[in-house]
């Protein structure tokens, strides 16, 4: 008999409890990834997220082949494919890492009614049901949740298990679905565990040549023109890095810090991991947060022309357009830019956050339902732990503060490459003669603002104030 290791959001060998558990049941472990048709139908076949997934699977397959195994890939209905695979490989068990999204929980429950599916571990550091208030109810406010999380983390052993080392070779009669894993491109994120480990080490471990970026994270994380964020989110999203290893790396960085300022910088990044767990547990306990407001009912305008201008990065606000175009081109967006473009959509344009949430999930390489829903509702002022409704980002002020010289803007909005610093954040203020000199005619080469921010701010305050 053999056991099927059903790979989902754990595309790795290192510290994979599902793989370790599977190896306890049988000598032959069958690594399987199923392209779920329900999810696949929602994705743009040319999206970078699909390319990164395929290349990550290819990298895993390479590692497995080095160990005498291989990755089996199937496409279709998971329950049907698993049933076929169990018959094909004479398997009596299926082991997988648990997943906490509403769709995954429903799917796995249905599969467990007819197949021996064993779920272990979690894609979060702590299982979403393991941190609750004293009365047994879930937290909906981040600060008390984080305090409880940190107390619980004191007992978390900061060690993770390496890969189990060997596999029994899979029979040569195995066939995988005819999917080319190398036909997609992704920009800026090299797939596979080795590249993920390298990125994690670069971000968290200092060398003689440089101090690790994590020790300056608090001061630099919002600068759009600097490459100072971890850029680990795509690897975290697919489980190429385990949550325990992330915790261990943060814990070790705190131990290795040389002063109080460095320690505080590391703790700011640790908070990002806690936010991730927080949003996962919110979606776990409140599965409707992806389709409806947690609080507040807003009369959205939902103007289709405005939404289209936002989608293609043609709003006339350079910092907003730069963020959207970075997303379109690379499948990723700087976190500060995510907040700016989300605020512009929901507050300036009064377009329902769910439109933006869906668009991000279609495009983002690191698109995670829990974090995406939570982040959008936070900006829109409709979520569990939402920003105050009157917090409305001024795109011009944000641009000047976080991209002072316009480096980020010029990279992603080439129409503005010649525009000097005094006008880069508000190009519509350029005199006509200078527009000609800088080869950027506003209204032709680059659009005029689709809305006046000061008008939009007052309109939003009225709309939110009347909820």
C-alpha cells in the first residue's frame, strides 16, 4: 500500500508536517498536486500568479526527482482525481495540510465523507481556533489578539524540521497531466525552496558586508522608492516557506539584534506575521467577510468608467497609477501602494471594496483570501479592526512622503519619466510650455485627474458619516 501526500499550500519538503505524517503510514509516498478546476476557472491563464505557481511546482518536482521521486499533477475535481489516484497507486490514505478558507473547508469536509483524508498542521503559525478570548469567542480587534498571540508564542519551540530526506521511487508507470510548467513568466520572484530560503536569509541575517534589512524595517518599509521590504509574501502564500521557519527566523533576528532600535524594527515585521494569523482566524470564524461588510453599510457609487481607469492605471494620480501598473506588470505591489490605491478606490471613487478585492486576487502573486479581504475592509473602514472612516489617504501627500523624488512613479509610469520633481506628484500643474518640453501633454500623453481629491474627500466623509 502507498499513501498520497496531497500538496496544497505547502509546496515544500522542509518542515512539512503533512509529508512527515504521510511517511509514517506507508513506505511509498505519492506527491500529488491537483489543479482544482473550481479555482482554476477564476484565474486569468496569463496571470503571473499562475506562472509563479507552475514554476514553483516545477522546482518542487526537480527536488523530488533528485530523491528518486516525482510530482504527480492532475487537473479537475479534487474528489474525483483523488479517487482515481487511490485506485491507481493502491493507496489507503490521503494526507494533506489543513486549509482554513471557506471553500477549502467545505471541499475537504465533503471529501472526508467518502475518502480517508487526514488533515494536519496549518498554513498559519497558530491554528485559527487556538487563540480565543476568555469566554471562548474569537478576537475581532488586533491589539488584544496580538497580546494573546505573543504570550502563546513564548511556549512555541523556535525549531522546525528539515525535509525527511528520502523517498521510495514511484513506479515508472506514473503519468501526470499534460501541463507545461515553464510556459509562464513571473517577474522578480524566483521559484522554489532554495530561492525562498535565500530571500529569507538575505532579509533576516546580517553579514560582514551589510546589516540585514529587517533591522531597518520600521524606518524603510513604507518607502516606495527603496527595496527594503521582505518580498517573502509569494513564498508564504504557497507555503514554500513554513510558518514555523518564519517564526524561528524572526525569533533569531531578535536574539541577534545589537540594540533596542534593531529589536523594535524586527518586532514590527513580527507584527506583520501576527496580522496574517489574525486575518486567517477572522475568515475562519466569520467566513462571510469576503462577500459582505463586517460593519457599516456604504452607498457606493460604483461608476464603471472610474473603475476601469483605476484598473488600468489611468486615474491621473501618478502614485495610484504607478501602484496599479506595478501590479499589472509584476503581479506584486508594494504594501504602502496597496493602501494608497485601495483608499483611492473606496474613498475617492466610492467604489465597493469588493471590486478591488476581486481585482487584486486575480492579479497578485501573493493573493491570499484572508489577508486580501482583511486589508481591503481595513482600508474601506468596513472591517473588524478597520481604520477610522475619516482616514482618507491624500494621494499627493502620500506620493511626496513615500516617493519623494518620483523614482517609483517614473519606473512604472513611463509617460512621466521626463517630468521633474516639482511636478512629478501633480503633473497637471505643469505649464503648457513645460509639458511640451518634458514630452508629457496632460490630457493626451497622461490623463488629467479623473476626480478632484478635495471634492472626493468631502463626498466620502458625507457618505460614511451617514451610515
